[in-house]
């Protein structure tokens, strides 16, 4: 489904939600209470500003007695095979975000990956898949990155653990190109990137990656991920804790200027390595 038609379908979802809610005699606040979200969230669903997760759609069906209508629509709209089921909603939220803050402890974030880096990551996790599968995943990842080129691009903060710079994903030449890509984006001021150095020792997000997203007309959302599952978090108390975690990471990181110099140095090391092989 093309992006335009997908958005139109979400707008239909929202309009239908409003119609059926009003037919049931519920205010947005009442329906929100019944499905364990705020009334403001219901309003954002109805305006297609925010997309409900599948479990919320299921609770809406139960509250409005709509026989699975909203669950079926939600499943169809988030059924993008290029992404894991738990990540499809994150891709949609990235495109709406006014600010994204990301901590990457093990690999370059997807929004910043080059094609060769993304290809190597995909093949490493899926060694028996077809070339078509790999290229579909790579293309999807590069398409996500287009939001950084838009006039309305989000303010993008990234904290990379230093260890990300020294894992030669795709080999020395691919890593040199990947790090050059980072430095170009940094110099073009498309993001603010800082490196969390080895000598920082233990840090506030030892459990793994963290992504925070803020929106113009919606509450902030957090996202965490392990190898096989991702979790979107919008509970205000939990998001506030995640924001504090990110503040601690930034406080422990190198300055943007020192980070740029370190990344450029690592890129030169990879280029020398590539030239001798």
C-alpha cells in the first residue's frame, strides 16, 4: 500500500472510530477510560495524527462492540512485510516526530545506515535468505532515512557507544563509507551526534537501545528493543524515566566536536586498512 493511500486509510479508520463512538453515546474521555488510554489519544486516533497499536484497536472493538472491525483494519494497515510487526508502528511515528533522541549501543541506527552497512547487518542476521529479501530490507531502511532530508525533518539527537565505531560491519571499506556518511550529516547539521566513550564505564542504558520521539500535537513516546521484540511505551511516568536516562547518557558522552574528530579518525583507520587488503 502506497504511503498516500495508507494515510487515507488511517483517516477512514479515524472517521469511522468517531462515528461509531458517537453512535454508542461515548465521549472521547469515556472511550479512552474503557480502552486504557487518554481521551486526547482517542481524538488523535480520530484525526489520524496517531495510529493505535493493535491491542488498543482490540479494546476499542470490545468497548464499541464492533465485532473486530478496528482490529482487522489495524492489522491490514500495519502489515508491512518490510518491517517486523513490532517495528511497523515505530516507522510511522518517526515520520510524524518533531524530535527523535536515540541511543545506539551496538550498531549504527537504521536512519543513518548506508546501503552496504544495512546489507551486511541484514545478511548477518539472515544468512539463508534470497538477494531479493535482502534488497527489500535495505531499500526499506534507506526509505526511512528520507525524513532527515525533508524540510520538516525532526530534530535528531544520537548517542553512539564508542564500541559501534570499531565493529567492522561489512568490512573496512564499508565501515569507512558508513563513518564518512555520519560525518557528512554532522557537518551538514542534520543531526547532533555524540559518542559515549569506553572510559565512561557503566552507563544509564546498560539494558540496550533507546529511542524517544516527540510530536507537535501528541504526547512523547519511548521505544526499546531486544533481539526479537520491541516495545513502544507511552505511559507518561515511564517515558519521563526514559527521558532522564537519555539525559544521563548525553551527560556522559563526549562533546559533538570531540565525537566528530573521533569518528573521522576511525574512518581514516578503516581506509588505511582497506587500502592494504
